[in-house]
C-alpha cells in the first residue's frame, strides 16, 4: 500500500495555500540463487517518490524520483547515478516528460520480457538491457480511440559531427479489450537502429506476451531477438513461463519457469528456474518480496 506524506508543516512555513501530496512506493526482495556451486544471495530495494500539482486550466505538473539499494548500497554510481529523475507536464495536448528515464525501446518494449517473479534471473538482461539515459525528452499524444503516438530524444555530451539529440525514437501504442500492441523505431546516430514490435493480451487469469527487437548496426549486421511468454493466475498462486530466441550465435537463448504464491496483496514468495542456453550453468532461485 502506498504511503502518503502531507507536507502541511512546510506549507505553513511558506504560507502556501496548498501543496501537492508526495507518495512513496517500492519493493524489497531477498533472493537466494543456486548456480551449481555455492549459493549466492541478491538483496535489493526500489524506492519511488512521486508527486503532482494541479496548475489549473487542465494542466498538471508531476515528478518521479526512482532510486534503489543493491545489497545495502545505494545505486548511485558515475554511470548510473539513479534510476529515474523526471518532470512531466500533461494536459489536453498529451504529455511531455524531461529528465533521466528508460528509453521507450527499453522501458516499454524490452520490459515485456519481465514476466517471471524473480529479479536476479530477469530475462530482460538477455532480451535487451540499455538502462536509463540522461537528458531525455519524450512527447506522448492524447489517446485517439485507444491509439497513442509519440517521439523521444536523448541528448549526449556534444562532440563534433553529432546532433544535439543523437538518439531518437518514434513509437505508437494501441490498447483495447485487453490487447496492447506497441511498435517503435530507435535511431542511434552513427551506431545502431532498433525496430521493435510487441503485444500483451490479458483475458481473465491468462496473460500472453510476445516481443521482437531487430538491431541493425552501422556495419550492416542484422540481428533479431524474440521473446514469448505466458502467465496464469489461480487465486493466490501463479505460474509464468518465458523464453528468448536469437539468430545471433553470440546471443543467449534463455528460458525461465516461475511459480509464485501471494501471502497477501503486498507479500509474495516464489521459486524460479532459468535455463541458460550457453556454457553457463542453469540457475534455481527462491525469494520473498514485499511491496509498499
């Protein structure tokens, strides 16, 4: 359950008539992984701060700060100072987001592969894993009968011969009657082009997912990676299966099967087995997660 912090004392100090509430949510999970040798452990937490303000005339401002702890250490490093830091403006025109966040190809396409219960045995690291990017700009249109379109760009440290936004993406999403379909094309100037398509279909207790990402390098090398998966929920119990197939010999073709039991709406226990389609040993994981 999300906790709400009301900044009444701060509002009184600054004599403000009203201040937006700030919500805190996230999760903490402890996992133990058997990789064929000694057991390893993975302990991590996600902490998300969100807030919004009504600016009037149908305009709203909002923010997200998403950080994490990994084995007791905050995830602040030179290459990844925090997970997300973004500010958004939304209204009848749609929404505009700026800051640090996952590119659409990662956050909306590759994330379709996150179907199992585990964190440490996530298939997304096999399917795609570009992480967050700094200096982002994203526009998403309002919904037209379930259809949204958008454009995105990320600024890099400017060097000779590069554009201000040398990573750009155009995308579209359609949702209706339990079906969500997404398409996107990401251009990285002088490097790679990613063309992706994905779909999620939910019907009662069954959820089906499929996604494909095609990467074409500046050298003309063409690679396809495809994910398919399904999840079925039976009361407090759920089972999930997913697999990744790639036509590049250097890419893994991994699969996972995962069983979870909800002790409550917030606390889950689970076991996940990952088959690594390379020289790496298969892995089995047991874990517990609490969301707040």
